[in-house]
């Protein structure tokens, strides 16, 4: 298949590379000509503008994927590309847009006959090799047409054991991509995914902070333990119930620098945690852990602990997020 990709940053560029490895054709555009040139050297079709990208799409219907930060830049790009597309064409937002914006955009573009899809994309900087977990919103027919693209980007079954009693259910889910529902559903599921991620990271970070402080001179001498955090993280990776990719990243960071001295402890939030709490309020669903983990990120910008350094290490590991430097 052919796909136009707009935005060739940490994830957009590697999405193109993974698709080309699977035999798909990609037309690429980015505001940075160097990013376009780099992918052109690897086999992508370069475009010097949005108009050129759309003009070079010859598949019917045409499909373009916007992979930009949520907010104004995505809003403006979606509007610009939509203005150059025809009825039945497919326009995808694969970033982390707010799901209510997706619902509005889908309604606006449907009036033009353009099919809009929101694709929550998880995989970070490791997606090229590991694949991307995809949570997809939009009409069923558009999903089926784009399914070869989603299947190529997804991780596949790998060595994850099959869940019991799943016979007869949608097979794509076991390969790492899900048609979650109508427009907005994909980014809603990804939003909650990221909210849960906040809570999981916070629990892990606090646990390691407690382990580290067991050597404190404020404790009775017989109750002090000088614990090796890197070894604890490593042994937990081997069969423990808290085994996870986040633990893998923590173990790697601690093995490199157990004190995490090169991390400031200043932890940003990218928006999805706030939106998750807003959804919980709308639904009157208690979300104590998720709310507390969000507020901890706010506090980290004023007062840093070792736990916040752990959060920074995990964010760098899975997403390449570089926090603010030490003051």
C-alpha cells in the first residue's frame, strides 16, 4: 500500500521505516528538509510541501497520516491536508490528540466525504524494532482498508502466550492492533493507557525510593539495609509479578547509574494524564492513584526526589523524553 506521512520525528520517521521494511510505499514530508532527505535516502518518496505530498499520492483512495504533537500544529495540518483531499480519502491522526477534537474533526471532514481516523500509537523510540501497539478509531470500512498498514506496524503475536478463552474474537488484537470503535475511541483508549502508565511508573518509582532510603541513618542501625537497586530491579525482571517493560527500562537505567545523578527529577506530563482525570470526573469514576500520580509530576517541578529521577529515567527509556536540566 501507499501512505503519506507528515511529521518525521522520533516516531513518524520510524513508522515510515517499519512500513518500508514490510514492502509498503511512503511519501514523506516534514518541516525539516534534513528529515525528509534522510528517509528519501532509505527509499521513501520525498515531498517539499503538504501540497506536493498529496499530489504524489496515487493510490485510490488516498491515505495520509499526520504524526505531530497534539494541539495547534496538528489542527492546522489536518485542516490543510483535508482541503486537498477528495471524497473517500482517508486522513489519520496518529499523535496524542484529545479524543473530543477527533470527534469534531471526523464530523467536519465527513461533510466533505473524507474519512478521518484517530490512531493511538504506543511504542515510543523502540517501535521500529518492537512494533507499535495501535488503538484505532474511525469507520469500520476505513479500518479494513488500512488494515495492511496497521498489521505491518503492529508487533505481531511474538512469544506472548495466547490468552485462554479468546477463540473467535478479533485476531488483529493478538497481533497488537485494535479497532476500538468510532472516531475518538482510538485516542480515548490511548489516553487511558497513558493515564495507567502514570500510575504504574509512580508506584515503581516510589518503591525504589523506599528501597534506596532503607540505609538512612534515621533508622535503627539493625534495621538499615544498603540495598543494590540495580540487582533488585534485575532479579524482579526474572519471573516476578511486577515484570514489565517499565521494569526493564528501570533496570537498565540503574545498571548504568544507580544514583541516577544525570537526571534532574523534573518530570513533565504530556496531557493524557490530565485528560484521563477529566474523563474520570465526567463519569464520576474514582481514580485516586492516577490523580495522585499526575499531581506528583506537578510537584516534581518544585521539589525533586529520587522517585522523580526514576520517572525521568523511564520516560527517557521508552519515549526519548528529555526532562529539563538541573538548575
